[in-house]
């Protein structure tokens, strides 16, 4: 462990202790419901700032480690889908509502070399097909979309549990978490796309596995959590239509209890 990390952590705790000592008299005088509530919220906010200071110090020490940076870089370019891009700074938002500015991080970008000539000023588009760049050190820690894993999970969970993005942001703002409407929506959509991709990968893996025995052998199974009947598509005999679709019937199918 680097000595600078111990020094930064000691300084963060010392600043927290000094701030608490300065507010302690006022907190002790909160003898009615409203002042006591405000005191409790103030303590929670100061603890979140201490939490962010500790996480920021540890994160800075991690990405500054030469061996860690080298190993993550080698892992990122091992598949030849990425190549060295540049060094740049990156701001990462933390769970307590704060942020940390990481300097001089190594960045890799999609490797388009050997994929045909590009004429003029035409450039390839970013996206799932062509790939996107990343910071290997941050990607190894699960830090993507400019937020830590804990913060990203908290934002997505809160928005999913709320009626709308606006309602989710209102709940998050009580904990000093606010990325703005566009950034929050972008983060939720990105995590949703990843969840769909993971679901599809799991589905394809299950389809490749053959059921060798039991009542489900050779059958396709639909699992429903709310019970009730479902429709089962049965194609009618005959050639397909001009648009490629085929006529089918969809009779109701009763569920089977296992």
C-alpha cells in the first residue's frame, strides 16, 4: 500500500473530525423535532462526504499504480479489438454524491486498422457494431458511464422502482445524488441494454444445453411468474406469403405444473 494513500486517508478523517467538533455544540442543542431532524440530515451528509473522500483516495491510488495500469492495458488490447488512443483526464461520480477527477489515465479506442480503406473524411460510427473506447483501469473496476458500480446500481434501481425518471431523481436528490435528467436517462438506458444483452446470452446458452431426460426432453418451455394461460403459435401448412410471413393459429394453452 502506498504511503500517500495512508496520508490522504488520515487527512480525510482529520478534516471530518474537525468539522464534527465544530458542529457538535449546535447538534447537542437540537432539542425539538425540526432541529433534531436537521441535525440528523447534516450528520448523514457529512458522513457521505467522508465516504466519498475515502473512496476517492483509494481510487486515485489504484489507478496510479503502474503495475495495475499495465496489466489492465494488456488485457484490454489482448483481443486486438482495441488499440492505444491517448492519455486524458476523467471525472468519476461517487455514491455519496461527490466526484473525483482522475488525471492522465490511459485510454484505448476501437481498432479499425485492417478493416478496409477509408476514403476522404468519412469516419466509422460508434456503436455496438464498431465498438467504443474505454479506460482499461476503470473498466477493470467496473467503472463505466462515468459512475462507480455502487452509484450506477443505486440510480438504476431507484429509477426502476419509481414511476418515472423524474420521481427517481427526486428520491436520489435526498442523498445528494443528481446527474441531471439526460445523464440519468442515458445511464438507465445503458444499463438496460446491458441487462438485455446478458439475458440474451443466458437464453442462447440455455438453448444450447440439451435436456437429456425428464418430462421436458425435446420440448420448448415457457416459464411464467403470474400463472394463467398463454398462447402457443402453430403454423398452418402451405407456402409463406410474399412478405415472408406464414399464417398461423394461436390457441390458448393451459400451463403444466411440475
